[in-house]
C-alpha cells in the first residue's frame, strides 16, 4: 500500500513509518521544510495539490504542536488548534478534491470524551465539558468532514498518551519518578488512559488495511488503570517511592487550562478494535510500562 503521512518526522510518525516499511509499504512524508527524496513539501494550513493524495491509498495526519509550553498563554491555545485542525482541514479538502478518494486516518485524542468518572466509554459515548483539549479534539474531528462528505473512508484516531522509549510522556514521567518525587495526582481515582507505542502502530496499520474500521477508533489499552494504579505500577517498576501526592489545587494553579488532562477521568475502551479482532500485546498498565522502561 502507498501511504502519505503528515507529521512523519515526529515520534508517532517515525514509529508508524518504521512499522509500515517493515512490511514493504511505500511511505511518503509531508514536510514544511526542504524535502528528502521520500517526502513532499507542503503548506500545512494552505492548500495541497489533490494530485499528491491521488498517489496514495491512505493519508495519515499526525501533525500537532507539542503539549509542552505555557498553557496560560493565548498563543499556546492558538498553536494547539491551528497545528491540528488546520492541517486536518487542508488534507480533508485535498482528499475531497482528488479523483481516487484515499482513506483518511486522522489523528485525534482521547480527550474528546471529557470527564466521565468511572463510566466505561466506547466510541459511541458522548463528549462532555469545555476543557481545552476536549474543545480541540471536537474541532479536530469536525475538520475531517469534507473528506467523509466526498465519500472517503475516514477513521478518527482517538489516541491516548503513547508510552514507548523516547516518547514525550515517557521521558517526562521517567525523570520525575526516578527522582523519587512521583505521586498520584489529586485523589488518584481518575482513570488514566494509555497505550504502548507498539500497539498504537500495530493498530493504525490494522485500521489502514481494514475498511470496516471507519469513524472514531479508541487507541487505548483494554484495561485502563486509575492514576493511583498507574503511579503505584511505575514506582514499583523503577524501585522508587510514590508517597508524595500532588494536590488537585496545585495542579489547577500550575497547569491552568491543561489541568483537566491530569484530573479528568476517561475510562475508554478500544471497542472498535476489539470487535475487529485486534489483539493487544500490552493490554494493561503493567505490560505497557514493562515494555517501555525495560526496552
């Protein structure tokens, strides 16, 4: 198969490219900079020649600005929206204008659901609240509509934090916990979705190949831990204490509009993948962390 990937130089893009090329698929990246021989230059928030997508069987968007930065600033929020929603709209418009209508695998986030407490969530569950990333993911998903309206298969990749050697979340949490200052966030009862880099890449490859996997797809372990369970598991794996909880008030003060990402509870389930027969190599927090930190 021929893949066109926006964001192929980031952590997820590099992981997916490696997985696809291992099976002999042809991968072309989209870049704003001077392109390599296996890339095409583009304007992420401008227009894209439909001929570029005509050459692909599957278009994947993994673009998105880093979540690191000052969440209290207006420019931070603007970058979150523009780097995700704008790029998705550019690709969706190009697919809609193309002759072949390749499948569109559109990156997104598990934050779409908002805070649901302990309620198990499938792809059919509703979106709640007005948290920053929840609003971003709604607009992100809506930006795929031109491609879907034109008849292309669209799969929305509702991705949870991805754990693998070198990923942002792995690097940050590894540093904190190795210093012995890791602890539960707030009361720790909120569900904390995650997925291994291996299973994320395998799942996206399956979605690309399976026409039945359209619409939203949750990329998350089948057994989502609470934050307290995650904290305990990582502390035990790294042989570090986890006795210093971080008060919810302090998180809200420091993280501002991003605090819900640490305190909201999202007990998502990968129902679409499970119904499609997908098997997770790392189905729970212990397996994900062992694969990440023992690699």
